[in-house]
C-alpha cells in the first residue's frame, strides 16, 4: 500500500539546507574566508534561492558565516583572539554545567553518557566520515548541559555549537590523513561518571587548555598540521 507523504514545511526545508551548508563548511568543501554566492550554493545543493537565503542568514546569526556590507557573505575564519575567547567561554560554561548537573546524574543519565562514548569509540574504529565523529564528540560535551536542566545555560551552549563544530573540524583535518586513532574522551567520561567534581573540573581545564595551546601554535604557524585535541 502506497502512502503519500506530506510536503516538507518551509521550516523543515530551511533546517535541511542549514545542515547541508554546515556540512559543506565543516568538511572543508568551502574554505575558511571563502566568499559564498547564493547562485553557486543553490546549484550545488539543488535548492531554490529563497530558503537558501534564510538558511544563510541563520548561519550568519550563529556566527558561522560573516556578512559584510558590499562584500557579501563569507565563511568565518578563526583568529588567535577567537580561539582564546572560545576556550574561555567553553571552560566557564562547561564547568558551570558540571556543577549544575552533578547531583542530577541519575542512573539513566550515566548510562546515556556511557552509550554516547561507545558510539564515539565505534565511530573511531568503523566510520570513515569525520563529520559523524564531530557530531558524536559534541554529543558527549552536550551531556552535562542537558542533565543540568538549566535552560538558559543550554541556550548559550546551542548558540556556540556551530563555531565549536568548525573548531572540531579544523582539528579533524589537522590529523589527516590518518585522523584521530584514539578516543580522547575516555578520561573525560570516566571522571564525569565518578564522584570527584573537583577532579572533573581539573581534567576539563587540562582537556580544553591542551586544545587551546596547540591550536594557537597551529594558527600562529599558518600550518594545517599537528592539530589540537578537542
């Protein structure tokens, strides 16, 4: 028996285009700083320009694309100052998220984090798509925000996600051609499931700071090799 599916709503169509644009940017199919034109993207994605324009504006609002008067829209680039600010905000927010979620870690929440880590481990051994790995890493880092039940904190995290996703993508490309050969989140997950909040915070600081230092060196040298841990 055949069933007619309802047409996609404009909101759903825009969300799909946003995701497609993010994949182009994160995969490196469009370079940092590259100027984007509606017609070229419409042809590449096979979509009309009206919903594409709305999707591009959404990515401008999130900071993944930059709009400049008389110069059009381009993919954002990371400067040294951008990386420092991203590190400081990630550390402050994630530390607060762990403090908020610590007493709310039910057995179900702990099992959920273990499952997310298993998916990431499985991705490292089986998948050949770095974008899947990036999404799974973000899924692990999102856990403490979700368990915190702090809606304002969650809003801040979701606002930062597009730029963190691009940062993770730079890391993945820097490890090419072999990519990451281990899961750098094993210790993170073990401490998140443990009983010592201070140890978790100390590890979080070291985990993010290592990425900061290596990324600053990576940007300062202008090299795409030897990328950071995320």
